[in-house]
């Protein structure tokens, strides 16, 4: 008989059991379910709702069940639908009918919301650390490439030279926003919904705050209906995860391009590439491609969750059981990607010379010739037109700006002096961008200082919460 079988006159359909069960995937929550139950039963005794001795028996029983689930000794069945009822059933098998007192003043509706939050808050700390690891790898590449110049692109056309360090730091700050979003979302996850009951609260004189404190929550949720029907924290996580995936995917695309023979700007370490079963010469950037590819499933989970919630009346509806697989899969997908990314970036070889040659053989210093003329009091728009003519001349004569003889420059403008050769050199062009946030070496060094502070802040938060939640 089912734990809830009292009002039923015949057994349920086996097809229905299989279809409605969630144990296949929510067994991932076993550890958190038992954590929550231990806090709940301790509170029940403290509030005089059940006897101290019963609570002790139940707590011991729960520990035994945890152990048996962990070792695989316990059988988790679809007959018992989900992790909550499986644990309760195993508990009753373990300690007898007294185990049935555990569910006093509680519903699976507040229980599952609690488990989800317990699971996710740990995942947020773990993922934050993994993003910080990627940031550090990018930052190290930046520090090693403070003199490496490469073409910066717009429309994937060479635009203006930048330092490779500057390019790496762009991603460091991008991922910084991701960490900040994860950290900010944590405070909305870290509230205890337990005590909301099925939807309206409970008639037992429970102490919600006590349970929240036991479980290291920062507080309790404010409204019982909202507590059991809220999955905003899942949506928020999936949304933040989607942005992280976007950022990873953009970087992946650059790595794929840069490692092609056409660019040859970087070489990814052998450890993170694969070969071809047919073409012996191949070395493929599979990791970067697969991380880019998996972005699709993360976006998919976000859309799926939003759609599931759309139109659900208050309070709990079975639809909400669909909140789990997407969340778990997103955590695992991101974890896998980030864990590979840090060492892949760290070990990436940068072809400084190829990058420099690419800058030397293009027109990405054209803006600087225009700016130079502006310095000689030509309105920018006119300077732009003059330099357009110079570039056209160069293209027609198969030359770059620095190949022009001084006399050739003079044909276009008498304001051009011999110092133009220094002005148009790649390093000079980079260092001319001496504005806050610009690519001049000095300005990139300023970014290092900011990054040092931000990375330290993130690390402090992570360590504090690893300790608080007992994770590492
Ligand atoms: N397995 C359910 C879920 O994940 C637990 C809550 C079920 N509550 C209920 N009244 N059917 O959503």
C-alpha cells in the first residue's frame, strides 16, 4: 500500500506509477532530504510536538538510511514515487511505526522546495569557484602577454591593434559579472521554506526559524503559498547559467578561430584536443566546440522551466516536478565545461610573433594617421577622408602605411612629418589608447589592479560559504 493509500479502493496503475515517479532523478537530493529531515525532527521534539526519545530514534534511523542509500544497499523504488517517500519508507522499515512521526507538520511540497534550495546553494558556491578558476587562468595569460599585440576586430575585420592581455581581461570582467550574479542570487536561494506545509502553513506549533538556523539559512520565506510554488530561484539560476554559457561559447568561438591555420594565433595543448580517425594531420579543438555546442541545452533548460511555470495557479502543482532534471543537468554541464576550461586556457600556447605579424601587415593603424592629422588641426571628418585616400593608394600599390616613403605621405597632406613612422608603429598605436579601460599597457595594468581586488572579494565570499555550508 502507498504511504498515501488510505482513501484509495484499489491499487494504482503501474504505468501511472512509472510516469509520475521522480525517484529516477530526484535521488540526487537524498543527502539534502535527510539533512532537512534531521533538522525538522529535532525541531519537532524541541517544540514538544513529538517526544524527545522518538526524535532520537528517528534521527538515528535517518542516519542509517543515509548510509544505506550512500552504499547502494537501500532499494529506491518507483512504487514509492520520489525521494521523500522513499526515505520515509526506508525509515519506517528501519525503526518501525514511530518513523511515521517524521512527517508531522510537513508536506512534500515544502520539503521538495527545501531540498532544491539546499542542493542549489551548494552548487552556487561550487560553480562560483569554477568560474573564478577560469578567470584566474585568463588573468595569468594576460599577465604573460602584456607586450603581445594582435589585431582587434569589429565585424571580424581587422580594426585596431590591442594587447592580448587586454583581450583576456575582457573575459575576466565578463566572468566577474557572472560570479557576481551567482553570489547575488544566493541570498534569494538561501531562505528556508520549511513550515509552509502543503500550502497554508501548519496547525502544529513549529519553529521555522529554528530549522532555518540549523540548516544555515539566512532566514525563512515570508508566505506559505509563495514558499511552495516559487521556483524563481531555479529560473534565475538557469538564466545566470545561460549567460555563463554564452560567455564560454563566445570564447570558444575565438579559440576555434585562433587555432585554425588561417589565424594560427594560438595552439591549444594536446591534452585538450582530439585527432581524426581518418586524417592523420588533424588536431581538433573539440573541447571548445563541445562547450559551445552544449550552450544549446542550457538555454533549453531555461526555456523549459519558464514554460513549465507559465500559467500555473497557486500553489503546488505536479508540473513543478519538472524543475529538477534541467537544473541538475545545467549544474553538471557547467561544472564539466568550467573544470576543463581553466586548465585549457592556462596551458594554451600564444603565438606572439604571428599575432604581431598580423598587425604589421594590415591597416589597423589607419585611425592613428587620422588622429595624427587631427593633432595638426584638421577636422576629424576631413582627416578620415584623407586617410581613406591613403589606404586606397596603399591597396592599389600593394603596400601598408609604414611602407610608404615620406614623399608619398606628403602627397596626401603636407602636415605629415617624419615622426609619422613612430606614431604608426603597432606598440605606439596600442599605447596611444591611454584612456581608462583602454588598451595602453598602463591602462591594462590598471585593470590588473581592479581584477586583483575583485578576485579577492569573490574568493573571500566563496571560502566563507564553503565553511558555512560545510562544502569544498
Ligand atoms: N516529487 C514531487 C516534486 O518533485 C514532490 C512533491 C510532491 N507533492 C505532491 N503533493 N504530489 O515536485
